[in-house]
C-alpha cells in the first residue's frame, strides 16, 4: 500500500521531462508556432519516446500520474512559459502517459 503513494520516480521524471522541454524548446520557440513547427514536432516526438521508455520500466497509478503532471506543468510555468503553451504541453504528455 505504501508503494502506491511513492511517487518519487514519477516526480523526478516529470522534472526531467520539463527540463528537456526547457532545453529543447525555449520560451520564445514555444510561443511562436509558425516558424518553429519542425522544432516543436521533433521535441514532441522525443517527449513521446521518453514517456514510452519510462512506462516500460515503471508502473504508474492515477496518483503517480497526477504527481508527474503537476511537477511537469509547474516547472514550465516557473520557467516563464506561456500558460496556454504549458496547458497544451501538459495535455500532450498526460495523454501519452495514460495510454
């Protein structure tokens, strides 16, 4: 039962994924959807692959998924990303982690 609430790995992964977004898609790239489409697509594909690999090794219940999403979202907001962009990215990664 205690392991059900142990979300340390999910939180760490959420932070790592957010840091990856910060490194690969700075705020100015994330905000401009026109000229940076290829960069955004490449980054999103990499996010999906990282999530897939994480899920192969980790079992995530609803609590752990929520912790993952919360860390991911708030780290991007703290880094100065536009709220709409953060919502879009968070929705994408949450859908992917829930597959």
